C-alpha cells in the first residue's frame, strides 16, 4: 500500500518533527519507500545527472503529492509513474478519462506567466518546474498523472519534485539515450530580449535579468548542468512576484493560488518573506524555468544557451525554431560523440555581455 507522508509529521525513528506545526504549500507526498522531509534537500552523488549518460532513465516506482495550482488556485493531486523506454514525458488527466498530452513543442499552448500544453482542447498548465526537475535528474521517460488542469506549485521551486523523484528512485533502461546536439548557432532578439543557443558538448545555461528593484537589478548566472550542479545551484530557487502587481494579476485570473509559502513576494523596497535561499535566487529561478521550457525539445540537449530577459515566450520560440530547422542540430549518442572543445566561461560571458550591454 502506498504510504502517505507529510513533512509536517514527525521524522523517522521517533525523532522530533523537523518542521513542527508548520503550514505550507509543499503538499503531501506518498511513496513506497522510506520517507525523507520533502523540503530538506538531500544531496547524493548517486542521483546526480551524469554529463553524458549512455542510457535512458525512468523512475523506479510511483510517487505522488498534493497541492494547489499557482494561477488557478485549484487543489490538485499529482502522481509520477515509470514509463517505457522511448516514451518521453506524458501528462495524463485522470479527471478526463486518462486523456494524455505529450510534453513536446507542438503541444505548447500558452506561454505568458507559465508554460501550458494543450491537445484537442485539453489543457495542462504550469509544466516548467516539473520538466526542469526531470532534466536536472536525467529522467527521459515518465507518466505524470493529475486530476486538474494545473500542476501544483508546491514551494515555488523544483526542489519538491526533485525529492519526489529521489524517493521513487531512478532506473536506467536498456535503450541508448539520444541527445540533440547543436551544430550551429541560433540567435533570437525581440526589443531588449535575447536568447541564443551555441554548439557545445555539454548542456550549459547563462542567463541575465534586469528588474528595477533594489534587491534584484541586473543579475547574471551561469551553470553547467553536470556533476550535480542542478541540485546544488538551481533546484531550490523559487518563483517570485511583486506585491504591487498582485491585484491586477488576480483580476486577469492569475496567481489565485500564490502565497508567501510558494513564492518570493517583493514589496517596493524589500521582501515580505525573507530570507532568500540564494543571494541571486531570482535569476537562478529564471534558469530553472528555461531548463523546463527547453525540455519540450523532447531530448537532452548538448549546447550552450544564453538568455537575457527572455521569458517563457522566447524560451518556447527557441524550441520551435530549433525543431523547424534540422540543419541546426543532429541526434547523437554518447558513442557517436567526437569531443571538441566546449565554450569557456569567458567566451560564454562575452556572448551574454554582447547581447545587451549594461
């Protein structure tokens, strides 16, 4: 029987609760194995994404959580299940007779304040945090069941999803993993926004944001998604919003499930809910979103992505442009790779600086 676990409960071995009497939106977790507090990130070498994994991966067993949608405010139960090799990531609406929507570019619907998928009029909303966790942990195949239109926001980061996958376990499959390796650069510009992808033999992201707020301003961050860097540097970064914009957004039908438990809330000159998890948590969350949106390519990437104030719409536009032009990329396995020199940190920083000088 599936065991339901809340990190509000006492910890294992009759110890005191790690989070006594705390009310949060991280939700309830159910697993078939030992329970670990969902909001305490456990760094383990054996679940790190290898730079170039030879085989596809799925999870070992089912795991589930409950929460609310960030924009809809609707309660939702979500369950992750193993999937056969070659399946990819498939969303399944259990409230609509198990209708399935594949996590691929041609199913992208809306991309304003979150990334949504739609197929034959059926919607799946706010997919980016879970898809980001799948990429960060190297999960190629999984079924995602949910009983409402929007995924739960949990704590506003990918960390609870990482913990779910960790609890379920990761299983290598026999099928060789096929990578989408970028062969030549692609750059997109829209007014002050910029996004590009360049050839590389690993997957790296450089991002810049610029908000007129004393705690943000111009922030930049670069990460190579190998050797556990996603877990250490990206997974825990939370979504954020501005208090003075909240009423207008709710009138548009947005952020009805938002709270200080699942988002960083900024006042005009500070924070409603300190502390930050990282000094530059804002730009790190943009990297998290980008990784989730680029998961819609349907394959693990070998390329260097550079973005400046891009956002969901430009993220998914890059995906669409890449897939439409097959001269930009090739499918490859680890055995096929001929290792050339990847861009250096200095070269990537130069590209980001040239995109839009400060």
